[in-house]
C-alpha cells in the first residue's frame, strides 16, 4: 500500500508545519483512513493524475486529515467540557469528530468517494 502524500508536498505545497518525523509517523494511518472512505484502491497513477486536479485533491485531503489526526492525538476525547479552578475547556465529542473527518474527506475527488 502506498502513502497518499509525501513530506515535500506537505511542507512545500500544503505548507504544513509538522516535523518530518511526526509526518512520517502519521502518514500511514492517514492514508489507511482514506482507504476506508473510497470505493477503490488509489494508485500512483491517481496521485500523478493532473486532470481536474485529481492527484492534488488526494494529496491535499491527505494532508488536511493528517493535521486533524495529529490534533486529535494531542488529547481531544469524548469529554464535552471540563472545568478546574475556574478554567474550562470544551472538547469535541465523538459525533463532532466524525463530522469533522467527513468534512475533510469531502475534499476527495467525487470519483473516489464511497457512497453509503
């Protein structure tokens, strides 16, 4: 299985800010998450397809999702809010997280989207 973006695209085109090591630790998980939401295997030809920005859309969506997964790994969970000594923080719930991921995945080319 291939990864759907490389660090060069992430840092130079997408303008992401993660280190190369962190990017490399998340890109496999991110690509497999996309696999769960498309109707066929994505190939190298797809990633290099410039017609209608097909390859760009896949790579860009991968980078968006990678940054989102990284932010989720920083501690967001199912708790709605917490307050300690007058300081409160609201954390997204599971349904909100699913909606956020779906909004990111909506950037994939229509030809790849799995309809349920």
